[in-house]
C-alpha cells in the first residue's frame, strides 16, 4: 500500500513534516508492506512558505525590511528555482507590531520583499495575504515599488492610511519596470470587497485596533482612493471578491501590479504538483489542528480530498480535534480520527502532540486493516 500524507501543520504544536513522521510511525506498526510520500500543505495563509519550501526542497531568503510601523525587522520568504513564495504577514503582520496604530500601519515591508524577489530574478511571485496589521489599500507596497501618491500641491504623501483623503493624483512613472514582466499570483480565500459594511475596514479593522471613528475614516479613505484610481484610468477592482483582504492589499495588488487573486489551497496544490504526485497512491491522509464546518471553505483537508476524489482515491484525516459540527465534510472525506482520545486541557494536548498523532495513526491503521480483513472475508463467502 502506498500512502500520500498531505497534512496542514497543527498550529502551535507540530509542523506538517512532524505530523507526517508520526503518522508513518503509527501505520508502520500495523502494516509491513507500506510506503509513503509526503507533501507539506497549507491553505495560502500562515505556514504556506514553509509548506512549499519543504515540499519542493526550496530555500529561505532573509531580508532586512520594515514592519507595518516602519520599525526595522528581518523577514523571510521562500525561493524555489525562479519563483518566490511570500507571506505578507512576515513583514506586515499584526504580531510584529507592539502597538495597534491603524492610521499609520502600512505595507512598505511587503513591497521590500517583492523587490528582493525581483532582484533575485524571480518573474513569478506567489503572495499570501492573511494576518495583516494594515488597512492602507496597498499604498505602502505600491509606494516602495515606485508609485507616488500626490497631494493637491503635487507633493508625494507618506503612504499611510491617515493620508488617504489627501490623495489627488497617482504618479506611476517610476513603477519598477520589472513588474510588467512578472506574474504575481495572490493566494486569498476571503471574498470581502474593499469598502462598505463587508469591506476591509468594517470587518477586519477592529482586530487591528480600529475604533468606530477609525473604521468610518478608513472606509471613506479607501473609497476616495478608488475614486482617484478611476480618475487616473485604473480598472475598478473595489468590488472584486478579495479586494478587501489584508486591509485592501488585495485591491492594491490588482490595481497597481496587475496581480491575479485565486484560491489559496488550490494554488498550493498546483504549485506542489499534487495531481501527479498522487497518481500511484492508494490512499491519502490529510489533517489540521481542528476540523469543523469552516473546513469546507478553502482549508487543506477538504481541498486535498476533493482533488484526490477526482482520481478515485479516498482521503482520511487525522486532526487535533473535531468540532461539534462538520457540516457536509463527509461528502469528500471518508473518515476522521481525532488525536485526543481522553479528556484533557489544551496544554496537555499540545505537550503530547507527537504521541497523540502516533496513537491516532495507529488506531486509524487498525481500522483500515479491519476493513481489509472484512473485505477478504466477504470475497471468500461470495
């Protein structure tokens, strides 16, 4: 039996590779004639760089850059052959700032990572845009790559949300010319527009420290940015699903860099060549820290299972825990085994994560073995 293990990491405890290691340990205690393939997986959010670097034997590139409040930091991204994998949160993420100053936070650091990838010859860049500290509509990113946002006196404004209402013109004369030669693919699984009650400011602003006053100011500022973009003959992406992702960075990437937004998990599956890797496998094992009804929407286990099902291959899951409702998840996943087999607190579960995965894999393998024996018995009866 040949098994592909394609699991997400278990946030706060195990990497994808560690999950695979202990699944293999559990299965090898039950089956002798068994082999494994491993693909580290992620859904386009946190952990995507690590998953793709591990799956494709890439390397990490460290860059001196700036966080959302222009403090000096070091961030990293993945380099595989001639393309780059970047998580904007590695430079412009919320955990990297000690204070939540939403009217100042910007995406300059994301622009710095993009430029470094360009300098290394990358002409295809994959960009994950979850976990941001920003609500600048991509001003900082665009500014760093050469676009200037001008006030009524044709003076370049500092690219921060506080200056959104004062933009009168956009000068793209000095946009890095390499951008036109580069395909930028944005991994995004939210559908929020840029503005309005479901937009970047209203939905994600509060978690970044925005008050009601801030939300109104930011929303009006982004709406003004759209108006100026239209005035400058840019295409209107403000209503495009995902334009409101990462504080409007989705909008900025599409508008100023001609980026393409697409599903995170589907993009990751394509990058790691999942459809070819799975061809000679008999079973797929996936998983994540917790599986529930939200896992149906762009998460690793269901994304993996749907792809596997197209080739007639069953998927089973080993997860940290199972939510009270998993919706229609069994339509694509055959069975789910929880790592936690007794009552315990979260600290104990995390501390024993490796052993818990191993034990869950052992139980799952025994169940599969029983199914094989029952199948053989039925064949003899027939």
